[in-house]
């Protein structure tokens, strides 16, 4: 399989998993309404500091393998008992080497803004499955990620996120989504962990350089915990990667810029905090893309 076909296929595979997960949930919801009985299922949130147990009703999405069904989970749990930052420094070099193998260059600006020992929420723009590789270049110590629940069905990726204490959010279940936020607050308060979130919620790479509307989870967490938001902006992948046309060109260059921390206490509501953060990120995104186009034009001549 060609490299460009491979990455286009992986992005498409993530799309199919998300759609399948949503369809299964809707089917179960319909069955529950018909039977008028409570639905039993696996606990859908990966709790960072307690064992995840299964409910009596089996897997919520039987057509897709849940990590809890994988054999030898107790062996993975032993590894998972390591400190979060130790696991990151084991997995990060693998991701970094993958970026080199792809012929990509990644430049991180202002890494010092990610080095605070105190907790904060990182928010970043979300473009494609390539984010899995590039995000490790700006991943601080003692950090967990907040991910949509359908990603737990991605082979390999689910193992890495499990070992790194990722928290899954069921966006179709308000109660379980609230439980996820409780788990994140526990991580922040008791372990001083940073939290990495893609506030757009879905991968999006618009030719007109627009962002999707931001979901409020990251900003609610920052307000409730009284911790800052650190926006991180990735320049566009589109000059070298577009999975809709299966285009992937080697020697792509990505610039990641960490912005100044935004004090959540300066805003009365999470909505105001989200709007201010989105505006700063969008301005930076357009500036970075203009800069990269200028560099590309210079190289072409």
C-alpha cells in the first residue's frame, strides 16, 4: 500500500469507526426505548486512577472490540501503574521517529510555555489522524488527554491511550460525559496533571482556514479548577497532505506554536473564555499558514 493511500485510508478508517460507534449507540437507545428498561453496558469512561469494571450487560458495541475485552489486560495494568510521564517518554520517541520516517519536519515555538509544573489545559486545533504523531512534540510531562469514546476501538491507538491514562468522553450520554469531567478534575486536583483537549471535537481541515465551533468541556474544566488555558496551534497540513484526494508528499513542514497562557479567572463565563481562546488561535493559525506559504513560494523559486 502506498504511503499516501495508507494515511488517507487511516483517516477514513477513523471516520468509519466513529460512524459505526454512533450507529450502535443509536440502535441500543432505540431498543432501550422499546423495552422501557434500563440499558446495561460496559462502563464507558476510562477512569485514570481506579480499575475499570464491566457491567452485567456486556459490551455496548459488540461489533467493535473494547479494550476491556483484550486478553492479558492485567499485564497492561502493571505497565499502566508507571508514572504517566514515564509512559509518555517511552511512547513519544516512537511517534517522533515515525514523523522522521514520514519525511516531516516539526518545529515547536515557545516550548517554555508548556514547562510549568502547575496544571493547565492545553487546547489545539484538530486536522487529521496525523495529529497523533505531531502532538507528541508539544506534550508536557504529567499530561492526560480527553478523547471521544469511539477512539477506544482503534487498534494500537487504544492501547497507547489506555497506558497513558486517557479519559474517554461519551458525547452521546450526558451523564457519562459529566463523569468524565469529574475524572479529569480528580486528575488535576490530586495529581496536578495537565489536560490535552481538541475543543473542535472532530478532525477538520477547511481550505478557507476556518475552525469548527469549540465545545465547552476544556473551558468548563479550566474555570472550575481555576487553571489557565494554553492554546497550541498547528500550521495546516494541506500543503503536503489531503486524505480526501489521497495526497501525501514527503518533506512536509509543520510549525507548532504555543501561545501565552490565558488566565481563566479573567473571564466571567466559560463561553467568554472559549470565544477569546478561539479568536487568538484562529489569528495564529492564519498567520502561520501565510508564513508557510511564503516559505514554500521562496523554495519554489
